[in-house]
C-alpha cells in the first residue's frame, strides 16, 4: 500500500508518444501513476501501428496525444492525464518539465535529448531514457540523486546521428515494447525507492542474440553546472539553412515559380504520398548530385523535416546555396 500510494502521488512526464512512449504510457497508467503528462506534436499514421500498439486503425489521422489520452482513460479512469500537443523547444521546455517530478525521454533524435537533459539538470529532475536501433535497445536513468547526466554518457554527437529514424533503418516492433517496459520499470523504481536504479549504468540488449549487458559510466562534474538553455540544440552547421513553410511552398507552386523539389524519403514512402519532384533517398544523395540543378532554388522534403534538414547541410558542402528545407516536413503540407 505504501508503494501504491507513492505511485498515486507521482507526476510523470512522457516526452514522445511513439514506439517507446506507447508502452511506457500503458504500463505507467496501469500502475496507477497519479498524473501523467504526454507531449507530442505528431499524428497517428498507418506505419506507426506495427509498434505503437496503443493506437488502432480508427486513430489514423488523429493527434497522438489525443488518441493516447482516450485509450489511457479507458485503461485507468482514476488518473489525471495532461496533454501537450506541441514540440518541445527551448521556449517551452522549462515551463512544461517543471510541472512534473520525473521525466521519461521517448524521443528519437539527439538534439531533443540534449535539450531534455539540460532542462532536467537545471530543474533537478530524474530523467529515464531509452533508445533503440534495429534489434538493439538501451535504457538508463540520468540525473538521479545528482548522478551522471546524458552529456556524461554522450559528450557530443555527429550530424548523421540526428536523423536516424525507424523509416530509414527499420525496427523490430517487439523491441520498442520491451524497451518501453524496462523504462516504465525504472520510473516505478525511482518513485517507490525499490531496487537498484540504473543511474550511472547503461543496460543494453540485443533481441536477435538474446543478450543483456550492463556498462557503467561516471559523472563529469561540469555537466551538472548547466544553468540555462543556451546550447545549439539544432546542431546547425556554420551556415544557417533556410526554411520554407508548407503555405509558402504551395504559393510558389501555384504561381509556377522556378524551383525543384527533392524528396529524400524512401521509395515506399514516396509511392504512398508525394508532392512531385525528384526522389533521391538521403542515403543516396551524394551519389546523385548530378540530378540536382544549381541554377534554380531547391526545396528538400521528408516526412517531418529532420532528414531533409540533414540533406540540405550535405548539399551546402557541395556549394548548393539556393536551398530550402520544408519546415515540419510533409506532415505539415
């Protein structure tokens, strides 16, 4: 009863309602977490259903946070669910995170993870983190009782890491489920004070090899000295990438202004939906530069804007100057 009372009094924020966020939310709701916060700005797509099992076909097109709240309230009507249909940014991170006691990072890009980490360090909030890649997963807890932070484990990253996603690399659906369950388990341990929290320890597992390993990492004291969100979370190149909104692009196409659209998604995504232009998957971009003209503006597009931003930075290296990234990707078009 004592442990259950602690769960009922807890306030937990889950950032990201995708492959990891769905099982985390389901198990935390079932455990009786008093207040659950969900932040995500995406909508449910058919391709999500393979691993985001909280959703069903009838949810396609709905905002993820709304669809998730509807399901969770059926699972457990005795908890409070607060949703934030927005993207976590420097402008809102501290305000949102300060409302909760524990943060769960279920995002899929490095720039957001650094932002979440720094906000949790400033606000002194424990941060449960998980990530996946193909058949491998990892789980750890940062900033627990002033322990190591995300920057202690990952001091810096490369540009290519920012755009890794399930569409490009593929992912085993059961991997997201197992990783999410382990993350939810760490949240429960932090709240109840039971067991050994994965602070300073990185649990890794490979579902094809059926192996589990734990690695230790240490606190780097300077990483706890962060006192403001002033870092380059977008990891921009020295030259800023220009962006164009969906509305602006539609106007240009309507006015038949000279431009070329470069779609850097995968062929199956392009066949499912596209707005015309040339299909050059991100991984093949540098081998197909001859297909991209330098004398007219280029608009780079993908699903959410991450891959196309990376593509724009690649083109910059080859002296393509009149290039634009479609802000928010095709989800906003």
